[in-house]
């Protein structure tokens, strides 16, 4: 949520993004929202430091921690960093192509 709201913070998008995120918050049985706690921040910061040869942002590093804690191996993303971190990357285009076949 944080990254989406930050990326789409332009004033002409704010109301739509606000509604979108509030919609996500209304379906906790489908989408799990994990609050950023100090322990996640510290673990993410550790990955940020450990992999200083990569250009991974802190948000991604925290996401890697959460994904591993949740036992997830695939990430729906266009961001190559998730693949570099060892996750299987797939994107929306791949999903639509698979559904048509």
C-alpha cells in the first residue's frame, strides 16, 4: 500500500488511489495487509546492507522479508529485483496469456 500510494501520489490520482486502497482494506480475507513493524524494518535494513552490491530499495528489501515469512515463492511484479532475490517473477501479461491458452 505504501509504495502504491507513494508512486501514484499526483493530485489528480489521489482520490482514486484513496478509494482503491480503502477497497483493498475491506477484503482482508483476500488481501492480507501486514503492518510495518520495527522487526520487519530491521530485517529489511539488514538485507539492504547485506546486498549492497544490488540496487534494491529498502521497500523491496522489506517486501523480501515479508514474502519469505509468508512462505511465498512467486511475486506478481515487473520489478527484476524480486527475481534477483530468488523469487519467481511473473507479471499480469503472463497471467492473461496463460488464461487464453
